[in-house]
C-alpha cells in the first residue's frame, strides 16, 4: 500500500515561524478528531487542539504533515522528532512510543449493525451489551474492522484471539467508508468502531442514523483516553515533557465541548460530567 504523504496547505501560525528543533506533527483523517474533507473540514477535536499546542511551544520549528495510518506508525519508528496527537495507549506501543498524559476522553468502541439485521446479535446481548468474545468464537458472523487499528487493549486482545475467518479487516485510506458500504450492501452485518466516527462517515454516504443500531461491548468500559505520542528518543521524550506542561494549562472545557459536540444528544451531558470528573481526579488524585 502506497502511503500518501504531503504537507498540509494553509497559513502557518506565527509560532511555527520560530527557529528551533524541527517537530513534525502527524495528522490522519480520523473524524471526529481530525477531518480533512467535507463540510466540517478542520473542525475536529485535534484540529482545534493542535494550534494551541503549537502556540504554546515556540521553542520548536513546527510543521504539520498529512499521513495515512501505516505511514504515520512507520514515522514514529524513525529517529526524526515526530508526534501524533491522536493515539491510543497500549503496553506494546509504549515500548517504542513516548506518551503524554491523557489529552481527551473518547467513547469506547462498539458494534454497529443495521436495524434490519440486529436480530443476529440477540443471542450475544446481556444487559444491553454485546459479548464480543462469545460472538467471535461462535463463527456465526464476520466482524468488519479497520486493519492495523488499535482499538484499545481489551478489544485488541479479543481480536487477536478471534478465528481468522471471524474478521473482515479492511485496508486503505477510506477503510471505514468501504466497510459501511459493504454493510449497506449486505456483504457484512457487523462493524466495530467509534460511534461518533461511524455516525459522521455514514452521514457523508447518505446513510440515515436511524438505519444503524449501536451496542456497547461487554468488558470495555465506557471511555478510552486519547494521548499524544512522540518518537521514543531523547528529543521525543523531552518534547513530551514540554507537551505535558502545555496540556496542563489549556482550557479543559473547550476540548471536552469539542468532543461532546459529536455525540448524540442523550450521551452529551453524561460525557461532559464523566470527563470532567476524570480530569479533576487526574489533577487532584
């Protein structure tokens, strides 16, 4: 797979004009965190965070680079000072990526199914949650996933243990869009992902929200934390120290509201309350 890699166009903030150690910020098309195209281009949570981080770190010579998932992970293995502001933490990744303190909270991944097909999940639902381990072990349905994506430690563990024929991994820059089309055509009934991302991509493809039903997955917890990750080198680890200093000064409510805006109305108030409590506890354990 060829990686698409180029500098993002647009005005450069004044902080980016400063001389200093070059720092490359990687951006992947990952709604609602980063959005490259469409009516909400540039309005993602990380799209709004990144200029604030850059302004708070004038000691670096910043550039922003658009990459696909595979190229972004490859660059984090390389010696140049590179950071990605939208990563999940895992023990495996911590071996080769330096991570920041938590940046934002995201709703955990769940299962999306078309309402006309939701009966296939009935045997695996308990207390409104899907027992994904039992579903995968049954071999009764294929699960659409984005290849090489980190879904969080618990789900990644389940996917690694799943029979190969229980998964339908999709590669490519528009993997989720392709999976949604496969689901729409009946070639796939179940899809794993973040509800806000699936809702957004479905809307771009003319799939009405009431066509889909979402289910949380048993054992995952309600939220995941998002982190900034930099190359695990002396310069990368120093950058993380300075990134953490800036993060602690940023207006927390602005980021929380930016993510909450992407949630369905009934989830927003709980999310704002829960994420405030999480970060309050983090600041004052």
